C-alpha cells in the first residue's frame, strides 16, 4: 500500500484550526495569514484524499475524517516535539539534591517539579524532607544543594519564593464547643506555625488545649479530617474538606509566612543553579 509523509507544519496548522473552529483564529496562533491557513488545509486534504472540515455559519467544524485525523495529528506532534526536546536539551551530570520542609513539599514543590520537567527533562531531582534544624545541617554539610523552608536560616543566601497568609483551619467534621478551651492540632515540637499561634492566643488571652500532636504534616491533615481541632497553616493547605474559621470563631490574626530558597554562597552545582533560576520569582 502506498504511503505518503504528512508535513509537520500542515499538521500543526490543522490542530490549531480544529481546536479553534476558525481559520482566522488559527492563523494568529501559527503566525500566518488566514489565506495561508486555507491553502495549507487544502494541501493537507489533497494529501489524505478527503475533506477535513465542514462549514457551519462562519466557523469550520471537523468532518468525521477530520476528527479521525486530529487524534493522530496530536500524537504525531507530541512525538515530534518530544524527540526534538530530547535531542536538544541540556544534559546534566548530577541531580539536584533538595531539602524541604513538609509544608513546601505539600504545596510548592509539585508546581516546581512540573516546571522543571517541562524545561529540563533530563534533570534528576532528589528531595529529602526534614525539619528546619536538620535542613540547615544538611545544607551546611553539603548533603543537599538547596533548601526550601519557612524557618529563617540567616547563614545562607536566600530568595523568597512566596509569601502566604497563615489562617486557622478545621476539617468538615469539626464542631466547636464554646464552653471548652480552644482545641488545637499541633506539630509536637518547635515550628513557626506552632510558635505564632500560641503567641497570638496568649496576646488574646484565649484558653487552648492540645487535642492532637504529631510530628508530621500528614498527621495534621488526618487530625483535621477527623474533626479533632484547629490548626494554623498557610492558605495553600486549604482543600475542599476544610474551611477557614478565623472570623467565625473570633480567632486572632496570624502573620504571613515566607517560603525561602536557601543555598550556600558560591558553592552551587550547575544543576542547582538552573533549578534555582527556574523557580525564583522574576
């Protein structure tokens, strides 16, 4: 059976026109004139031997054959673009070793990992989760290249990645009893959230009691979902099964907190430098 090569440029224009149902809009997407797009689609139809579009008012709709080709076109373009990136991307000799607090892993890191995968597909990332004291020691020893943390580490160079409001959170099952001390869900050791919460409650002269203490963020989430109490956390931790109760319970406002990216001055691998430049605010 005779086969013919499909032109990648024609397929790219075809996908743009199919997704926007308009040659005029597609023309702006592929940086061509509307007449050029029309001509390209005529050439593609001549190659595949069938009509790919039907006119509906001023718009273009895919024919049944067009719908069939669209699936293949997207796959072909994806493979083409992936192959190009694989052949032209930078090759990194060493992975980036990142130490991060649990809150950063839970909120910021998924976004940063996605950015890195798109920009530097060959860059390997090793993430180690720990508490602030361990993170500082690991960075000092060189066990990690970078640290993302909410606690201050004055000895290291840093940039602020994000500053987030801290709110009082409860789970959907939580029911507050006015006659009892405020039930708190807390990390069982010193941490910025525990410190700011207890200081704010002391200033308000609000009684509280620890109903659940844990060493992990996963434990905090579990306790909230069980309705065991209230916890202070950044707004990024808010999910559909939780709510903010600052005003509802008359709780004291809490200061915002900053996620910072720490590194050793003049001692950063190329991989770490690339990752830092990618996620640092511009």
